[in-house]
């Protein structure tokens, strides 16, 4: 069946975006294929791995299981929207400084989830970090360094 | 593109939603949080002509303390309920069970009512609603009705909800002061659907309520096990609950293993609930 196309209006990393989409298009495909924002990674397609995590109105969503039109009128933030020009966001810098990434595939999702965590709870304990990050999987299994990076990111964010 | 094509409808009122649901009866699907629905779409395990996105309908996002029960509106997210003071006070077994539902990102988006309407027999919330004797409120073209959990869940992903009906509210009975409660679950990884899960409430009048998921085509209350648990015979309660189970074998566990786990988890949940009840009585 041919479904009528939809006019989608949203803000992506602060920029207003308007495009015509099919109702069945997923947010991740619009970000990656239509807007060229390939920082957001596609992996499990069923919201269990966390690689595609982005923020919609400041809250984490798995963009692989979020229909693009659910974003109508909303504000989307992706990994590309964090750095200020050449200056990395404190969370990104903390991941670099404390080896919070190995192959890097899970990192954009890890960092966006960290952003939401710290916005909600600026000083999380280690158990709180682990509980919040449960939906983000690192197949290099570098969890220890990721938790350390998040702790440092919390300190840096509190300072700035 | 992963999902099969569909038309996207965005009703602004309940009446409008019910109107399109009845117009396209059986060929329209409701989207709230989408955390069960969109994975099914991605796998093309489901398809339909119209998606009815209810997220723009006002007055469905609430958690309210009512006479005897906690009312959860169709758009209340798991995470809001998990963090709600009303839920912690009136039905603490609910936030406890929610810890086992997916992970925080899923809970941020997924809804309590959506999880109930999806009726996966291994999901936590339907078992909890069944254990407590809760109900759901359905609105359709022929009006509004309340369905008890036990009449609502009919089978694997099947409920008594009619195609033109919208689940607008779930009602979780309040736990009286001095109750003990516990939720126990076995899953491959934290946040996965349960292989087996057990909800237990030990009430001040001495009765015990149980709800089991993952061991039947619907969540169920093992009534004989409840009686044994109330008499303090935990092992017997486990044995009776296992005897009342009728699980299938699948990739994750054999039927025999599931039955053995029902027995263990019932025992553990009852013990934990009774200990907490005693703690509450002393405290």
C-alpha cells in the first residue's frame, strides 16, 4: 500500500529541519541516511544494545525503534551536536582522557546516555551509573574504563 | 526500510482515537511508547494499515491515587511510575517490578498500559496486575468498561480488548499498610523478558497473593500455592505453583526447567515478602 507522505518538522542539534518522510521511516534512518548524521550507530534494531541512543527533548530514546514522525515538533540531539566547534564536550573529553572507548562503535550511544544521566543526576554513584547504563552494550567489554570516564565527566561537568 | 508501509494517524482526542479505531477495526494499531510494537514492526512480525499515535492526546499521562487503587493513564511512562511518590507509597510492588522491565532507555519511552495491552505472558506487569487483582479501563464506540486482569488476558499476546477499544487506564490495587511484597525473576540478562517471574504480596490479614509470568500462555495466580503460602508452608507453595504451571519449551529454557524455577522463585518471593511484612510490623 502507498501511504501518504508526511511533512516532518523538528530541530536537530539546534537546527530546524523540514523534510518529507514515509510514515514507516525510523528516526535512525532519517538521521543517518537523510541528514548524513552517521555518528549515531545502527546495530541491534530492537532497542537492546544502546548504540543508536539519541536525545529527544532531552530524554534518551533508541532511535532504531522510534518512528521519525514521533519527533514532529520536537528537539533531537545527536553526538554531532555535543562539541563546540573543535572543542569537545566535557563528556567526550573524559572518554578520550580515560580510555572510555576501544573500537568506538558503542561510544556515541554511551556518550548520549551519559549526557542524559548527568542532566538528571549530576553526581551519580557507581551503582547508579551502572544501573542507568544497563541498556548500552560494549562488545569490546571496556566497561570499567567507561564507568571511570563517566565519573570524570560528572566532575568536569559540575566544574564547567 | 524495515517496517511494512502504514498510514500514520495522530488523533487529538480520545473520541477521535476511538473513531479511527472503529473505522479501521482490526487494521489499526495503537502506538504509545512503541517499545514492544516497533521491534515487531522492524522484524515484520506485524503489519497493519494504520498506526494510531495517541501521544498527542491530552489527559492520558497521569498517575493518580484513587479510592483503593492507583490509576495509571495510558501515556504514563514506566520511568515516571518508577519515580512516582504515589506509586512508592500506595503500591511499592509496582516500582519494584518495574526494575525488571527492560532498561532505563526503554522505561523512559515505554508505557505501563502498553506493556499490559501487549500481553506478553513473560512480561512482568501483567503478572503483577493479575496477582493484585487489578483491572483495566477500556473505552470504545459502545462506551467505557472495566475489565478485571483475569478476564482481560486471554492468551499469548491476546486480550479481551476489542479492535475499537482503547486501553485508557490500568488500576493497581493499593497495598494496605503493613504489607510485605517481593518480585523475583530469572532472566538471561537483566532487563530481558523473564524466563520465569513471580510477584508476591503478603497482606496484613494473613493472606498471600501471587502472580506468575513465563510459565503459561497467560500470567496467572496459583491459588492453591497462595493458600499454602498463607499457612507458612513455602516449599509446598512452590510445589503447588509449579504443578499449576503449563510452560512451553523454547530456545531459552525447557518446560521442565521453567516449572522447577516457578517452584524456587515462588518460595523465594514468598519468603522475601513475609520477611518484609514482619519488618514492617516491627518497624
